[in-house]
């Protein structure tokens, strides 16, 4: 007979599973951010702000791609079998690109975290969102102070995880029951949605 799952096991499954709160929440927020940013791109284009519209469209496309990767482009939801190429080249046998054996996943995530630190934390605190422009883009395209709390969580969580792993070679997941790397992606998605909504109301 199968051993009964303890409440702790159930809690971990709820948060960490492929259909858990963190994974699905991340995908849902990225999808919402993509929709909001797409609408803003169209509005900016109609207002003849083509550079700003292009930036919003690129961010919307990026959010949509990351959302698709999070759910393996629907494989988790519809449970299809991966094509042979993905079975051979994907570390988890899933239909996505970020788990391919030759992809360095940490590099894109570090770039995103650094970008959030600069544009979502440092520049808003320095007041760079109040007026003027940055290159071809209006400074209103920068994240505002509304994004700072989430940006802090993104940067802090990612750095702490890496420091603990580098210095002590300690995995935090067995200690706290939550995959903190996936949680960081959840916070990144929350930052993206917060930014998209703050842009929409400006």
C-alpha cells in the first residue's frame, strides 16, 4: 500500500508541484502582464509614440515566451508526449527550451535580476521616472516606486539563494519545503505584472 501523504507533503505539493501555486501563479501573472503590455503597446503606437510602443511590445513578447516556457507550452496542462528531439535533449524530457542540456539557465535569470535591480530599484529611487527621456524612450516607461518593493524581493531572494549555495553548498528547499529558485521566478513575474499595471494607469 502507498504511504499516506503527510500534511507537510501535501503543502509542498501545493506549492512546488508542476500544477502548484508557484508554477501556475508565475504563468498566470506573466500571461496577464503580456496582455496588459500588448494593450499599452497598441495605445502608444496609436499615440504616435513608436519607440515606446516597440519597447512595450518587446516586453509583452518576452513575458509571453517566458510564460509558455513555464508551462512547457501547455504540456503540463494537456499532458501530451514530448517529441523525440526534446526527449533526447531536454533534461526533464519536456517541450521547452530552458531545460535543454546545452542551455545555461542561470545567465538569462541573472540578466533579468540585474535589470530589475537597475531599472526597478535604483533608478526609481533616484527619481529618474519623473520626466525627460532615456535615449529614444520616454522616462515614463521606467518602473516607478510602486515596483520597488517587489524589486527588492526579487533581488534579495535571488542573491541570498546563490550566496547560501556558493558559500555553504546548502540547498534551502529541504529546509523550508519550497523551491526558492521557482519562488524567485514567481517574484519576477509579480514584478512584471506590477510594472505593466503601473504603466497602464499612467
